[in-house]
C-alpha cells in the first residue's frame, strides 16, 4: 500500500517532444529480500526526476489523417515513422531499515512504428531498441526493485496478429557479458476505448493482467462507431 504524487509537463513543437516530470512515492512493502529467500517488510520513500527528448528521423506520409470508424483498434491516429528517444533519470530510494540506493541513468535509442492498425492482419508493428547506461550507489533490501546498473540494450516489440489481438515481447542484452535476460511476453486485445492484456515474466515466473480505459478527457460529441 502506498501513494504516488506526480507533476508532469509536455512540450510538443515541430514534432519534437520534450517531457519533464517529478515523482514522489511512499509505500509500505512486503517482498523477497535481495540476499536470501525470505520476506521482509520496509517503508520506502522514492523521489525521481525525469527528462525526455524525442525527435523524428523519418516520417511516413499518411494519406488519411481523419479519425473515423476505421480506427477500431487504437484510441488515436498512429504516427508512423522512425524517432530517436532519449531520457535522463535520477532517483533516490530511502528505506526504513536505513538502506538506500541512488541512481542516474541515460536511456537512448530508436523507435520505429509501421502500420495504421486499421486492417485485420499484421497492420501494426512497433519496435524499440534502447541503450541504458546507469550509475548507482547503494542497494535495495528488496529483490524486486534493486536497480540493474549493467550496460544493456533493451528490446520492446508490439505486433498486431489479427484484428485487435497484439503480441508483445520484452528482453534485454547484457553488453558486459553478451547474454540475454529471460524475456517477458504479453498478449492483449486493443480497442478504441479500452485495452486488456495478459503478461508473463519468465524471469520471476509471474503472471499479470492489465486493463485500460481511454478518452476520459474527450469533451466533444460524435456519432458512435
């Protein structure tokens, strides 16, 4: 149990997107210890600051920018093309057992999106390849949130299979030893107004479910489709 406070701002100018956020999180956790298979309780305070910068390298020209009944599987028009994403994160984690960890990380790499997600078969592909460079001081008492400070490449793929069904895959390559981690897999149903997903993390043998609802802030009036 816990609480999170966030202040976030986004600038979008000439298709270049900048984001800045400050987050404070406090929570009472009960989880497996970092050093042994025992459960530990601890209060955690977290403060992190993030700055992101995203700019286009190539944009696929779209013949139709109208959001209509053909947009059945996504809540907005998909921007197809290649962008370069960079973000810098700094955070401090303070635990009630007097342990702490402080991190600064740089994440940078390309993201490509192809397909308008309007056809029924293989009409949407999204792939990210992000390099992560992290410096760290200290350790978490928990296994689940001890920050990985290795040099690595992260791979994130989302692929439409048929209709609203989308397969997702996440993994990373440890550049220090050339080994891949155990992957995470997902299978979801995407619709204009909602999204349902099921995920499996092979590293922790954990299953999870996710449900999202979109467009709460829409104040216009339109015909249903």
